[in-house]
């Protein structure tokens, strides 16, 4: 049996970076220099590091990137200024800003800010429209037409030409899985994870939940594991699961951890040979030395460089969908 290997995200990111550079050259030939604005309203070390990576990648690829450090109490006003600035092509916010603090408008303030970014500038694909389409497995933004009289959504009768944006980190994970040949390219799009079992540990609204939905929409059985419950997600449906975390992990072809605390460690004795294990937390959720003793394991310790590539790719898609 093959030895365990540690997989560098750079290898998965490289082909996308080349395509991105070519696309940006084409946009500049049309007089468009892509501008991405990122709002930092917290002192989160992970967010600051992500912003640094984003800035370096954008500079290398010909994208103008502005980090705007603002007081969180001014964030809403500054956000709306960027929304109405025609020079800004994409906007992102580094969460959390307010955590679970409530909004005057209902729900949490972070959720309100997330949904305030319009589809034309939501480079992270996290606003209500993109989230709703993800969970309903609608892959094109122009496949459906909003009838504002009564608010009924009806099909346009065609597949569409403008692809919906997907959240950057979940999309990066999918692209890494494709790079590792976990997607069966002999099957039709939407079925290429058929027969695969995936354990996603952490059900955050930014990564865990959308990732589970994306993998389920591609045909996988996904165990969505959180601190208080385990859910089985399959295309178009979700059910409570009676398996333990140990049982889910032991039966999984792919294990993805995103627990945002230094105290969490996945029990490596649960990992079967030949499993793909991916860490998407800022903290190491697994003992790397012990994990790499397991035959055939493919371990991806970081996904940040692919996430940044997907961010750039999403920015280009926004321009192609709405600015040309």
C-alpha cells in the first residue's frame, strides 16, 4: 500500500492562477482594471493573514486590491459607499465583525451585512441570492427570473449563461478534491461524487454548511458534524443522523476539518487507509505526524492559496457577468 503524502495547495492553485492572469490581460485590453475591496473591522489574526495573502496574489496577477480598515460601527456606511462606487468590481468583508450581536433590521448584524452586498459585487458568493441558489442547486444566475409582482420566482426556460458565484473556501476545497481525482470525470456533472462518503466537521455558514451542500449536490453522502448534532446531507435533502462522529469518520472517503479552536484534535485512529484529509481551520485540527503514518492518506494541511485563487476567479466572473 502506498505511503501517506502531504499535498501542497500550490499545485492545485497553479492552473487557475495562469487562467486568471490571461483573463485579466484580456480585461485590461478592454480598459478594465479589476478592483477588489476588502473590509477589515476586526483584529482577527486569521483574517489579517488572509488579507495579506490576497494582496500579494492580486498584485502578482494584475488585480488592484484595497484593504479598508474601518471601525465596525462605521462598516455599514463604508460598505454602501463601495457598493455605489462604479470603479469597485468586487467587495468582501472579513468576518466575524459583530459575532452574534443582533441587528436593528433583524437577525445578526454579520448576516445583515452579508446580505447587503448585491449579487453584482458579492465576490464571496455569500449573499442571500447566491446562498439560496446553492442550496437549491441552481447553477446559473439567469436561469430564473424574479417576478417582483408577488415575489414569485419562475424559470426562464433556459439553462442560463451567467454562472452563480460559490463561496471561495468551499469552492477551493472542491477544486482540490478534483485535483486529487476524487471527482469521477467519467460521470455527468452533478454526479461526479456519487458513491463517496464525506465527513465535514464544523457547520459554519461560511464554510461547513455550504461545502456540505456543494458536495451533496455533486452526488456525495455528506455527514455534516457540529458540536450539537450530526446531519446527513444528500442532494436536496437533509436528515438527522444517528451515527457517532467516530462512525462517520471511520466510514468516510474524505474528512474535512474546520474547527476554529486550538484545543480540537481529530482522533487519527478513526482515519482509514487511503482517506483524503483536509484541514481548513486556521488551527491544526489533526496531529500531522500521526496522520502521515496511515498508509495511503492524502493530507492537505492548508487551502488558503487555492481560496485566494477562487476569490480572484469569482471577481473575474462578476466582471464578465455584470460589467461587460
